[in-house]
C-alpha cells in the first residue's frame, strides 16, 4: 500500500537557511528569502546532482564594487556559477528560476523603477551565460517570500502577503 | 559608519522630540492617550533587515524627505494590518475589523500619517533649524520587509547599513500599535550630527 501524506510547506522539519539582502548560499538544504520587494530571488538548480544556489539580489549593477557580490545582478550570477562548478555541477544541467522585481512605491521621484531594471538585467545575464530560465514570478506591485527546496527537485514556492502561495 | 555614545544620545534625543510631536497629534486625532517608547537609533546591516522588520501584512505610509537635502531619506509610519483597520474604524466610526481595506481606509491612513509625520519633522526642525519636508504620502499594504527593502534599494547613496530611528507609539484603548521610523540618507545623518554637535558646544 502506498501512503501519501499531505505536507504543509511552511511546517518545517529541516532548518532553513535565511538569505538576507545581498547574501547567497549553495547546497542541498532548504533556503528562503522573505519579503522581496524590488529585490530578486534567483535560484540555480542542478537536477543531476540535486544541488542548488540561491541569491537575494538588490541592484542591477555593481559598478566595480566587490565587497558584496551577491547584492548585484552582474556579480552575483558569475559567483553562483563558480560556486556550483567547484561542486562539480555541469553548467548545461542548470535550471534557473526568478521571483521578485516588484514596484511597491510608484510615487517617489527616486524610485527609477529598480524592480524592472533588476528583472531585465538578471534575464540578460542569464541569457549571456546560456543559462535556462525555466520559470518566473516577477514584476507587479506585490511583495513576495521565496522558498527553495533542492531536495524536492528544486521546488520554488512563492508566497504573498495575503498568505496565498504558488509553485513556480 | 559607527556612532559614538554621545552621538547616539544626541540622535535619540532628536528622535524623542520628533516622536513626541507625532504622539501628541495621534492622541488628538484618536481622542485617547498614546504611549511612546524610548526612541532607539540602531544601525542595521541590510542583510539582517528581516530581524527588525518582518513579512507580516502591514500598512506602511512612507514619505520621502525633501527640502535642503533633496533626497534626504524616508520616514515611515508602520503598523500591523489589524492596527491599521482599528485606527480607521475608530476614526470613521465603524466596528468591523474583519474586512478588506477600502478607499476610505487608505485615504484616512495617508492623512493620519501625513499629520503625524509633519509634526515629527516640525519637532526636529525646531530643534535643529534644519528643515526636512515630507513628500506626499505613499501607502503600501503588504509585507513590511518588502516595502522597506524597496525603499532601501532606491536610496541615493550606496549602502550596506541603514540607520533607523524607531519609536513605538501605542494606544491601549483602541489596541493600536505602530512604529514611526526615520531612515536618513548618510548626507542627512551627517548634517544632523554636525548641527547637534554645534548645539552641544559650550558657549564661548
């Protein structure tokens, strides 16, 4: 007899690595970034090795800054690729997912549409690196929390403030 | 940037004066006593922001600081979704708390925030002689961390750390719990520190 159990994705048995703004992690454990506004949560996953990487990107361009590579799209993506390759991950096997890039405050003069610029820049770099973007939940006005589970075939769950969630 | 104890005390006093003005106006609008915590000035690494501001559904009324310094930072009136509903119910004479926000609620929150934040900035301007004007209010009802993160991403200066002047304003009668947070750009913070130092110099 096959017994299937319903599991609530937010009741955890394994510890989850919380990834703050500009941070990244690599491994097969559960990872999460809460409250993404204009920021982007990017996950890279190798189905061959069940290992992945996640980064919480805040801005599109590093403009030469090197202190926090995970903070910028242009430095974060090469960094994650490098980390995964040291674990023996074949670049061609990697699949990518992104969430975030919302515009929450349209009114402010300084807003300059950072969310949109983040999305465009991340997509451009993924394309330049010949990485496959398989799924996305980006743009709009809503904040998002993102949960990444490499052990469950790289599942990425996006949750909104109203409590609803969807897999991407 | 690290602050000395004296600088921290001076900034906390500045926050105290601003928040006291804001608390008075909130109390007048609710016609009920409002309690105020001791203001705190904390330096927060952006990677650790979620330890201070969570993902719970909240109402954030945000103002950009304008005036002498064009992009001086932000002031945010931050309250839980439930407190936000209770505040508009109190003002609009309603009792149902289990309902979605409507246009009246949103407009009331913007207006209350506007009055409080204007009072806060009047208080700091009186003390410092340095005028920070609030932009028109912008309201977001969503995850608090996502809203704060969006403001930090659009700050004029590239930073890894933000300074938050945070004071808790509560009204027991109406079960309203809110925070008023000033998040200055480094340019404004330096200006405030210079002016406070001037004030503390012994007279010649």
